[in-house]
């Protein structure tokens, strides 16, 4: 899943404290108590949608996060979330100029610099745009060991790169983190709507469709095949969020290691969160994202990578009032960030507002077919520690499948590379 959710860690005898909790250690009684101080309540009867209420609490949240004895800037990807944050900063700070920062790629399908420049011009910010390349990855692989345990989100690298640049200008930045989880911004949320529609198909017909679409080259049919394979929404969610399924995990790890590996840890966490929430299906998926993907991937990545350069990132969308407002909203106003897009209608055209969501990812598929692939091969040859855990034949299979364009395994190969580097670094740490 690219991350390890609390309470688990990579170390068998070490646990993480779950988000929204505090730990109390009683030195007299020798007891440890974990209590939750923040919990989302899903209302059965949703409140009426009122954009003026949201504008008010959003303005307050941004204003509060601008409180600082140093200059404050902002991440600006050019997406809906960061654009709203920058717009609010402009309104609060009046005529005072501030710095905004974005990062892009030479691969045009991954680059949104034209949108970030458009927002910067509109709100008159001092904008800084940087380009991130495969060379920047290869030159900074040691950053992977900056995390306390294996962390497989490849976008950590450009965040680190951009944070280093930001530190030359400001020490505090605002971000749009949390908006996707609260206001339905991810493409995968649509998949769960189709999941319930496709469940209406009789079982015998499902089996026929799964068989006919199993090797299809058409993306839509592949998605249908993927959805129809699952009877439970928790299983589909785990598949969409993970890069390896249970069969691939069994192939990847050496048989001698499989006895000590419980691959159902993450699935149990997901199932617990989805079942716990009694709301609409979108509420349930967003609830699970909010308690897993957001804190253990997104916020971990941003916090670790910004603080490495002495930069503090603040997320206005994650104020308690905005979180409550979002989960109290009817689902129809959260789909595809409808409420957020409505706030920008008077200032941007439909091409800007309703374009397809880009997401923040690096082109690992292409890079592993180029320079990064050679780096991985060299790491696999030079490092030995990973061989205690992973099956080299299966890694070769994934790599060859990828470079021969039979399948895109870039994200899988990235996670393998992270594990190889972590295992080697861990060995040296233990030998000290």
C-alpha cells in the first residue's frame, strides 16, 4: 500500500500511535492507556448545503494558519485545492505579495505548470516553478532512508526537491492537503459507484464478463473486470489502494519469509474503517481514506520531506470545523469536489475548473525503462540484504515484463527499490 498503517510498523516489537489519539503512561501503576481525542461522526440526516458557511470557515482556517513570525508562502500546483488556498491568502493579505511554489516534469502529461502560472498571474504572487527529472531521483536516492521505515510513495522525491528550494525563500507554506479526501477528489471514488451498479448483474453473467474481459486491452473493460472480481467493497478498496495483490506478494517474498508475514494487516485496518462508518458508500470510502491514506501516506510524506529542509507545511483544509462540515455534507455536493469548484466559477473558465484531475506522481513507468531501470539493476547486484526476503526470479520477471512493455510495473519496481535500499541501510545501522 506504499505505507504501513498504525498501529503496525516494519518492526515486530514496535507500534505506532494511531492518529487522533494520545498515550498516557502511568509510572506508578505501570500502565499504558491509549485514548482517542478526535473522532468523526457521520450524520444519518445530512445538513443543507450552504456555500457561504464554508467560505466563512475556510477563510478563518487559512487566516489562522497565516499566523507566524516569519513569511508564509504556498504550494501551488494549479489544481482546485491549492488555487483556493492561494486565493484566500490573497484576500486576507490584501496587496501584500507572497511566494508560491510548484514543480513539474519534462514529460508533458505529468506537467501542470501552465495552470500554476495562470493562478499566479491572476492572484499576483511571486511564483517559483522548478522541473524535476530522473537525474534528480538518481542523485538523491539516500532520501529514502530518511523515513523511519520503508515508504513507497514515489512523490516524496519531488516534495523533498521542492521543499529544499522553498527553504531558500520561506520557512512556512500552506498546502491543499486533505481536500481530496474530504470533498471526493480522487478518480477511484467513481469506481465504487460502478461497483454497486455492476452488483445488479446476475452471477452467471458476471463470470462470463470476467472471462471475456480478463485479457482486454481496452481500459474501460479492464476496469469492469477488476470491479466484478470482488464481492465486498473492502476487497475492491484494498485492490485499488495496493500495488501488489496477495498472489503477487506470495510470489515476491521468499517462502521462508512468508510464515512471518501477515499480509492481511492493512486489509483489516481498511475493513474496520469501512464497516465502522454507516454513511453512504462515498462517505465510507472517504472515511477510510481519512483514517489511513491521508495520515500515513500524504501527511507523512509532506511532513517528513518539508521538515528535512526546515520548512513547516500547514493544511487549512484539515481544520476541525472544515472536517466536520465536509462529513456533514450530502454526498451529491462532495462528488468531484463540486462545492470547491463552485467557489472558483466566477474567476476561472470551465477548462480550468473541470479538467481531469492530474494527481501528484512522477513518471516512474517511463523512468524505469530508462536510467532508473539501470540504477535498480545495479542496486540489486550490489546489495545483498534484500535477498533474505525477496525472490530475485520474480523481480526479474516484473522488470522484464515492464521494459518489454507487456505491463506497466513502475510502481511495483519503485516499492521494491525502496525495500532494497531500506534493508541495506537497516543492516548497516544494526551493525553499529
